[in-house]
């Protein structure tokens, strides 16, 4: 039995992971290196660059300013611990797709969802911020770092990327997907960024309206839908800004239902949404 324990210890000690050495080659790193990399921006950047080069070699034909180009742009221009995130996978064995969207009207513009690590904390890992289970990250007692999401518009000119604007997404985990939609009431386009919300058995949408055109920073309106909460886009006062209805739910022992809703309208002078029944109640988005 002692010999078996000894052999098991030797075999376990031999297990290793890979990361990049200073010369670009692969070096051996023992189990638990993920934790050390999270506190080493230099090592994290080396691993990212190594993985990027591997992806470039396997990519074959590429288009200008593709997802790999955005990843490289982030590595070269963004703070340590910044990453292009992937869409949540529909099925377990699906290939992860980067959160990049080509604007349908002008193809040299691209939207992307980028996550940045909070300065002074350990670096985030994208696997901890994408997906349903990751919508509980605020309740996690372990130190997984704090992610700050951004919806970013890039312009591609002659194969070169430039940031036009980036707008914060007020969530720290549970990213699902995003896409381009139309607000039919005003024939305006908006980008819907969808997050899982496991605690409320539902989802949250962060809707970015292109009120003043593509190159101007968008207007944010949050909507959501769950077992006992709902907020929907509306056009209450007929101006250029979207409004919303907040539904009032009644939670009884045997059922949950809604029988009323309250309208909130946007006040440009104060940059807040105001409850039409109680003007003291306001919301920023």
C-alpha cells in the first residue's frame, strides 16, 4: 500500500500544464499555475500571444479586422487582463464563437464585447464570466476577480482597427449573446446584449440605442424578463428616446402573476428615467 501511495504521488507530481516561455516556446508549468497566472499579467500576456499565434496558423483564409485582429488589438492597446469574450455555447460541445458583430449597413464597422479586469485584483478568466452558472459570480466567495464589460464599436480602415466608442455594460458575469435589432416605433437600430440571470430565473437585456447615429455613443436602456419581474421597451411620450414599462407582480403562495405596469420616461436634462406616477423614483438606465 505504501508503494502504491508513493507511485501515485510521483505520477501526480509529473502532471503539468503549458504556458509560454520568454523565447516564445512552451514551458512546463505545474498544476495550480492558473492561479499564479491570474496574478501575473506578464505570464498571462505571453500565454495569450502564444494562443493567438496558434490560432492564426490554423485560421487559413482571413478577412481584415476579424476576431483574431481584434484580439491582437486588445493585447497591444488595452490594459492587462482585457479580453474579447466568447458567446455562450448553446450545446456543451459547440465551438465557442467570439462576441463580434459586423454592422449590416456599413461593413467596415464591427461591434465587440470586451471584458476588462479591475485594477489591483487578480486577472479575470473569461470562463468565469460567460454562461448561466457564471451569472451567480457576485455570490461567489472565492476571489475570481471582477470583470467590467464593454460594448465597443470598431472602425476598420485598410485593415487597421480604431475604437470609435466603448460603452460600459453594467454586469459582472453571465454573458450570453448579443445582436442587432430594430425599434419599430422609431425605426431605430439598437444592440441587445443578453445576460443570464440565474438568481431570478430569467434574463437581463442591455439595449444600446443608436439614437444619434452609429458613431455617437449609444443610449442604454435595461429590460428584463423572469418568473416575477418584467420590463419592456415602450414609446410613451413619443420622443426619440425609448421608454419602458415596469410590470408589478403579485407573488402568492400558489401563483405569481402581474396585473399592472408603470411607465418610466427618459428625461434628457437629468439623464434619468422617471416614474410617471412618482417622479421621485428614478433610474439611470
